C-alpha cells in the first residue's frame, strides 16, 4: 500500500504527522527505511488522503445550479419610506 502513495503530493500536515510516527517506530527498533514507509502509510490512513486543496474540509462542494441554491425571498427589493 505504501508504494502507491505519492509522497510528493502529501500535505504539510501529513508530512509532520508521518515524521512523529516515524520517530516513534525508530524508537521501538524498526529500521529507518521501513519506519519511513510505515509512518507515511499510517499518516495517510489516519488523516485520509490529501485532496490537493479543491475544497477545504468545511467547504461544501459547489453545484452547477448555484443560482437556485439561495433561499427564496433573499433578493428583496429595498423599501422606500
């Protein structure tokens, strides 16, 4: 699985998490190369894959019919008087 992960497309958050995991695995006696692969795999598994910034976590996806997404009556005319 870790061979399929493109490490160049990982977010900074994934990289930082993988570094922490790697340090812990090395302390437990795992070799450096194996710890790096396993840490990357674990970071992606824990946090999900990096989306490349299309929509941030809180943003809802945009619809092709945006003009119909607002509430009726929100385009009220200003009242005079």
